């Protein structure tokens, strides 16, 4: 089956049901996580508060977990020749007891504490910047196209990318951290980039709508797959090579950023070239567009 058949074989109103169903499923994942944890995504230590302890590898991971069973242990990661141990929020007395145990059992141990006040401030900042990014993006898109419906298509597809990426984070256990927030912000810009490419080709060039979509697909798909290749290569270096090459160390922050970018980039392929493309097919097939008239502004 050729690409033209995939794009034009079925009416837009039928094809658009597929991405809407996927978006609804993503919203169900986020909603269920919100009902169970109080947050649509799993919050990292930066936003919940806690203690991060780094110690040299002197025992197995299972033995290390047994050593700290009396504390709110969240995660243990082995990074090269050191363990990174993450604990949840705890009282000052428990923190002092943990500090004494760590310093007595391990040499060159490092401890970093993030208080609940600081973590809540970070969360508020993150929640402020995400909506602000969408607002500024919507203003720029409207200035470019001057058509509310088309601008809504672009913003909707970018929002769908973020929602699907966040749902994939929740389903796979990737926490929201300062690094993954940055990845989500990058996805907003990338999503708008591909959607504007498609929309500019469809609205500003003459010819058959389906042919213009196919022409834009060649450029946009190459852009996205190139970025996916770069993100995957960085993920391999930051999260996989340390298991087979002793000179490499795991970089969890970079690995999480790459994972979120990959989630969002795959979602962007779907939402740009199915969701937005079919919405534009419907828009261009309206009687006002067929008659060669621009809709009233």
C-alpha cells in the first residue's frame, strides 16, 4: 500500500478516531495515576523531597537494600563503581540516624538532602512554565497563520504529544524530574516545528491537498527520524554501554531525558502525519476552501 493510499483512502472523520482513541487512553493512564498518587505523573525526588546517598560498591544491591530496610528507600542505581540510593521524605531525627549509619559503613559517602519546601517551589515553577510555554506557542502560531482553526490544530497536536509522552513516562516508571521537564519543553518546540512545516505546505502552496501532505511528509519524516536516531544513540551511551564497557558510567538524568524525547518523537510522527494531516484534509475540503475563498477572519 502506497503512502497516498494511507492518507487519502478513508475520510478524515474516520481516520481521526484512531489518534483520539490513543489520546483518550493516555488520559486514562494519567487520570488513574492521579487518583492513586495525587499526581498524573510519578514525581522525582526534586519535586517530592528526600535524600540522595552515593556510596562505593562494597556489597550486592540486595544486601544494600537490606541494610536500609528501616528507611523510606525508593530506588537503588549502580553507576560504575558507586551506588546511588534515593530515599523519600523523612524526619530530621531519621535523617541524622541515616547519616550516622552511612558514614560509619562507607568511606567517601556523599549525601544530598532536598527539603519539602524547596521541592514544592520547584514543582510550582515547573507547572508554571509548561502552561506558559503553550500560551506563547499558541500566540506565535496564530500570528503566523491568522486562522484560529488551523492554529488550534497545531496546538492540539503539540498538546497530544506531551500528553502521550507523559502517559508513557507513567506507564514505564520514568519520574518527572528537572531533566524530564526540560525534555517535555523541548518536545513542545519540536512538535510545533513539524506541524508548522505541514501546515505551511498545505496552506501556502498550490495543488492537491494529499500531494502536498505527501511532499511535506518526506521532509518532516526525515527530520524526525534523524532526531530519533540521535536521541537513541545518546540513550545507548548514557544507559547501556556502562554494562559492557568498564570505562563508561551510567548517566541517569541524560538517559531519562532521551527516553522522554523518544516517547514524544514517536508520538509526534503519529499526531503530525495522521492527526494534523487529516484535520487539514477536512479543513481544505470545506466548501469555502473548494470555492477558492479564504474563511472570514
